[in-house]
C-alpha cells in the first residue's frame, strides 16, 4: 500500500473596478484519537467507520468492523478500499505498516479488501459491500504484533483504518482511522480475601480538527491615483497611489504555503487613448496579523519592487508565505506608480487590477 499523498492548489481572485469574487476552500484532515463514541469516527467524505471494541487482547481478538458512505467511484472506475490494523503516522498520513500485511488470499482474517468495482484479478479476492451501497460489515481478528510490527511498543499507536486501495493509493478521501489499545486481561486485583484490588485505567482523548479555507479579501473596489499633469516635466508624468490592502487567511491546517500575485489590464481613456499595463509598477509591503495564535511563527515576504515600464502587464508577486510557516492571517499592500507617456491624450483612464491567491 503506497503512502503517497495528493497535492492540491486552489486559486482565489479579486478584481478592482469590476466585481469581487468569492473565495472558499476546505480540507479535512484526520487526526489522532477523539470522538463521543470511541468506537466510531467520521471520514472526510461523509463516511462512518465503527469498530465493536477498541480495547483488544494482545494475543488476538475478533472484532466487528463496519462502515457506511464509501460510495465514491474514483477516476479509475474502481471503488475498492483496504481495511486493517495499521500504525498511526500522524494527521493526513497513511497508516502504515499494517499488522499481517496485505491479504493476498482473501482468507487471512487480519485485513480486508472491500469493493464492488475492482480490477479483474481482484474478483473473488475483494469482499463486496455487503450492507448496501458503500456499506459493509465484516469480522477481523486483530493481534498486537507480527514479525515486523508491534502495536504495544513504546511510542506506537495502532488504528483500525480504511483507505483507498492500490488503484488510487494517493487518494486520502477514504482515510478513516480509529485508535485501539491492547490490554492483557489480568483478572482480579492482588488483594487478599475480602480486600479490594488496585489497578489503573487509561482513556484515550480524541479530537477531530477540521481544516478551514484559504481566503482573500479586499476592503474596496476602486483605487484613485493622483492626477498627472502633461507639463513636460518628467516628475509630473508619474501618477501615484496605494493599493487597498489585501487580507490573506490560511486556515487550511496544512502549512502548504501560498503566493498572491497581481496583473493589470491596459489603461483605456475617455474619450480615447491607452496607457500600457506595463507602465504600472508597485512597491509591495507585507505583514503578519498580530491576532495569530499559531505554534509555528508565521512568515510573509513582500514581492520585489516593480518599476513603471516593466510593470504589471504580466503577473508579479505581491507577497508570499513559504510552506511550513504559511498558516495564519496576513496583510499585503504597497504603493503604486504609473508612468504616463508625455503624448497621452487628456482624459480619465481606467484599468482592472486582478489579484490571484494560489
């Protein structure tokens, strides 16, 4: 079973002097242990996985594993999932290795391949969804260890997990992971006749942290540049202004990084005339919002200065945050400089600046 992970890019746009575009994105990541019912957890695409017992005898115990909502048919045309006891590797990661390995015979009892649409060689090996569309209920015999894996070792947390089968190994939308604990049945406590025994009891505390969106917002739709006077003096042929500061919120919980770029159309005049888009330059600024409460200090970097003549006719970076330090809220803005050619016809000129968040 592969541990490849998918990558994704989302774009967000905002146009000035035209219309604002809405932005929304969400990513749900499974996390280690916690739910109201310790034997049931939801999946990222509406699935539900249930294990009849999450406190297991290390020497082996048969449990009932059931699931619903595994109805996704992937681009491959297949819908198979693997079900097994595997080592938890962290939020958003494939649980691996798995105790007992992959069931290549269909009869090991320690893991399952479930699916109604599987490759031809899987017919008879994969178990069907036997409780309706995308739903199943089977028994697994769970043991704490095999030759390569020990779920009772220090620092090891094992989970009963589902994931897309080998035909879509990079697909994480069928990942559901329920933590289990292996405990010996020690019988009555050590007290003498009529004396109560002692002991300890562990409880797992589980919390599901759902990722939020990557969003872009701007407080205004119009930027007013200073007037340019065609007097022949070079200093009077530059019009200046400031961007309406953009706010970037990265609440995805992935720390994947992002970049905010800008590009402008040619300025067109009323009644006539054109100022090339490349004549608009900018001097970007960027700051981290003081309201951030992240464990990793977020970092945002302003883009390079762009001078009139080599400006925003093509996309240029306003600000960016590198992977690993991109979670939080940020403000990006800067000064604008428009070079106005000396032979520009008098009039009012308008252009559209589009910001793209990706």
